[in-house]
């Protein structure tokens, strides 16, 4: 027997660093003493217990510390409690099964031993406490004869593993459901929208890029343009196309295609950009096809030799004519390319042509027929036949003098001829018109002379518009454009086309990614093509498996769910037929409770 005394002196000051150092030193001595005295007699152990209590009392007396009695749980206890409460994760269940199957760990065996020892525990009743509740001592042996209790151990191990597999299969089922749900959410909420967005953006860019390439090919004609100039034209046209989409709701692709068409006619630089804008504006105002609008703007500029500013003013005038007469912009865009050059050659302009078409339209003549009639009639007017001159002379009308005196003023020439014809009786007037303009144009020219400038005719409104200022005509066009673009349908169309334009711009990035992927795939295919036959067969199988990897991943959750039910069912049947025990964690409290129930 060894007697050892430990004197503890603790000095507390305002600075606790020295106190902490002393406490650590004392604690180290106590741990060392307890280690060296393990297995000594009861008296020495009692002295050690007394010293521990004195140490705790001394620490409390300083008023600076509180004590807490802590009992650590072993890994076996933790495993048993977590297994019983179902607090283990799927990975822990799998690791437990795998370790037990390989025999790399004995935690299942240790828990089984613990349970068997508790089953063999001796329960000593101690009577009732002050509250009238029975008290028991549960005495568990420190060791177990595994050979003697081999059957009980095997049953416990089987019960524990049944519990592991049952709870693990439930966890697998839950994991499968969660994975299946997450897969659906990701597919519907992320994969499908991104794929659709990327496809739409790529298609929008491909369509627009095809027109931009056509623009670059036709731009400049015979004069070779530099790469930098072509890139600038590409950027400028793209910017105008986006502007037209957001301002008027015009298709991004159509605007670029229009610019390419205009470039093919020789338009370049600022003229190309302005012509694209004005043609688009004409198409929107008149609700006509871009090709017809382009023909009209080209005819206005080429036939009437107008610059971009004059083109804008002409479009504003034509729009005002459409608003106040039965003549539409579609009629005017159809007639201008046909009759415009003739009108210009005789000193007229686009306003005169609109006036004549309006007069004919009131007489039931369509734009195409009216334009052809004007071309033919103007030729007959400036160069009448001998018979026509003699007939007019017989009626007292000097047709050559009318043309000569009004040279350069086409409308003045027609009005003067109209006044001369109005002085005749209806039959003579009809004969004169038929002789001058011919049988085919008789009805159309009669409509022109019948309505031009007459009271109640829409041509009076056209004549008033011809006197209006450019600011007034521009205000009419702006007001109409605002009504069209600011309406509910107009706002929707502008928003839609703006989105399409933005998609086309960012679609290039998606297309580059797709191109990179395709190049990688092409490289792999070429590499595989050079390999021996057996290797190619293997890679073909792997490639096919990879192709369905996406759907397989999406089905992972479903399969895991299904597999979990299979495992659960198998172990349920095994337990039913073999009479296996259902694991329930046994504790000293449950042992005592069972004894009380039996009593």
C-alpha cells in the first residue's frame, strides 16, 4: 500500500494567468496519480476520491469556477443509440453493412455483446423511494463467455443487421425520392429553359448572320472594301436593326436583309443607313412588304433624284396622302417604280404622281393600271399623233401650245388641258380624249380629268397637302408612328422584336460553344476512325452508353427508390420466414422496467 499526500495551494489575483497555470499543474498531478494507482486497494482509491472532492470544493470556494460532471459515451453506445433512434445517414448504413460483411470492424459484434450482457444482467430490487417508485440495481457482468453465449450473440448480430438493412433501405427510398424530385426540378426549371434559350438564340444569330454575310458580300460593288470597313458596316447595320426592333417592332433579321438589298443596289455608308431607316419607316407607316417599300424608296431617290432628306419629306407626304384619301401607301409604292421616271422627265415629282393616282383611284382605277396609264398618256401628250392634233385644232384647242407653254410644269399642263376639254360638250370631250390617249387608256384618263381638282374630290386634299410645310407633314407621320408603336399590340411587338434582337446578339456566344463542342466531337470521331476494329467496337458501345447517360442520371432517383423497396422487402421476408428478431436497443433502464413489469 502506498500513501501519498498532495497539498494544494491556490492563489487568485486579478491576473488569472498564474492561477490557470497552477490549476493545470495540479490537474496533471491528479491524472498521473490516478494512472499509477489503478488496481491498488480500496483505501487508496477512497483517498483519491477524497482528494478529487477536495479539489472540486477548493475550486468552487474561489467563486470563479463551476463544476460539471461529464460521462463520455463509447462508440458502441453512440452507434446503438443512433441505430435505435434511426438517426444514421445512408452512407453510415452502407458503411456499417460493408464493414460487417468484410469483417473490417467489430462495432456490430461489440453492440451485440453489450446487448447480451444486458439480457443476462442481475436485477436487485431496492424498495420504493420517497415518491413511492421502485428502485433497482442493475448489475451487468464486465465480461462475456462468447462460446457459451454464441447463439445469443448470433441472434443479436442478425437483429442489428436487420435493423441496419431495414433503416438503410428506407433511407435509400427517401434519397431516391429526393433525387428524383431534384432531377425533375433541375430538368424542367434549368436544363429545358437553358436548352430552349440557347437554341432560340443560336437560330436567331444564324439567321441574322446569314444576312450580314450577304451584306458584306454585296457591299462596295467592284470597289474592294477593307476588312475593317466591312466590320464597321456590319456593326452599324446591326445597331440600326436593333434600333428599328425597339422603336417600331420590326424584325431584326428583316432590317438586316433590307440593308443587304439596298447595298446590292449600290448604297454605301451613311446613304445606306439612312435609306434603311427610311424604307423601314415607309414599310411600317404603309404596312407594306419591305421589298415593295424598298422599290418605292429607290424609285423616289433614283427617278426623282432625291437625297436622304428629301426622301424623308416625300415619305411624310405620301403618308399624309394615305391618311386623307383612299390612296394607300401600298398603291403609291406600286406606282412609283412604274411611272416615276416618266413623271420626273416631264418636270413632275412624287407629289404630282400621288395627285394623279388619287384622281384615278376615285374613278375606280387601281394603282397598277393607273401607273401604266400615266406612262402611256404622258408619251401621247408630248408627242400626239397628226390625227389627234387635227381633231383638237378642230375643237379650237392648241395641244402643242399647251404643252410648250407649261414646259417643266406637268400638273400645269394637265390642268390646262383639262380646262380646254371642259369647254367641250361631253361627246366631243370623250372623242378628243380617246383620240389623244387611245382606246385602252380612255377610261383611265377620263377618270383623271373628271376628278382632278373638282369640288368634292379627294384631289383637293392632296393639293392642300402639296402646300403644307415639311414640319406639318413630319408631325403627321410622327403622330401616326406613335399611335402604332405605343398601342398595346405595338408595345408587345416592340418588346418581342427587342428580345429577338438581343437573342441574336448573344446567340453568337452559344454558337461558339456549340462549335467548340462539335470540333471536339469531330476530333474524337477522326481519332476513333483510325483505331483497330475491336477497339472501335468497344468504344462504340461506350459511346452508346454515354449517349443515354443523361436519361440514366434522371432515372437514378427512380431506380434507387425501386432498389430500396426491393432490399426492404427481401429482409422483411427473410425476417418473417426465419423468425429473426427485431432489434430494439436494450439499456439498464429498460432492464429494470422489464423486471418491474414481471413483478
